[in-house]
C-alpha cells in the first residue's frame, strides 16, 4: 500500500542514550534513545518518547517507539511505532516504521482508526531526528 496524505513533519532532539543489558541475545547491542520533539502540520504537537533499539550484525536494527504527543489544546495522543533502520554512515540512520495512534480526544478520534507510516533519519552526531508521518492508504 502506498503512503498517502502527509499527517505531520516531526523534528526531535535525542536527550539521552542508555545501553540496555544484552546478555542472552545472539544479536548486537540494545539501547534506549529518549527524545523530545514536535510535529507540525495536520498534527501539531509537542512530543516526548523513547525508542528501544536492537542492533543486528549487519548494522540494521529493529526499533520500537512509545511516545506521548500533546496537542496545542492540551489533548493527549499516545503514539506507538515499530519498524527498522539502516545505517547511512557518519552516525546517521534511516528509519521506516508503522505508526499506531490512540487517544480519548473527540477532536482527534479519527487517529484511532488511521494507519500511518513514518520515514525519517536520525543523526547521532548532531543528536537530531527528523521525518514525516503519512496516512497509509
């Protein structure tokens, strides 16, 4: 299915990186990346969240994101995302994930049934994350 309407652009700053225990895993390092950010567009929010990353021997990784996005009206949207990233070099990675939204807000109830995808880049040299969230058609 192709990506459809742009829901928002996301810009974030990595505020911490925590190495997680990796005993018992045949893969590589595991870590948690905490970030703050904001989205603009149809979804205009401030955001805080964490990515849980499992690095594989080939340099790719699987990632799971859990975030709380708050609208300008103070409404809360829970965001869960999962997918993979691939290294680009110089501390940069490219992400592709699916996105699930959950909210009790009547104004944003349409998000509860919206399938979405995120594509973007993370840069561990500058500690920035940038990307776009699209409705998935």
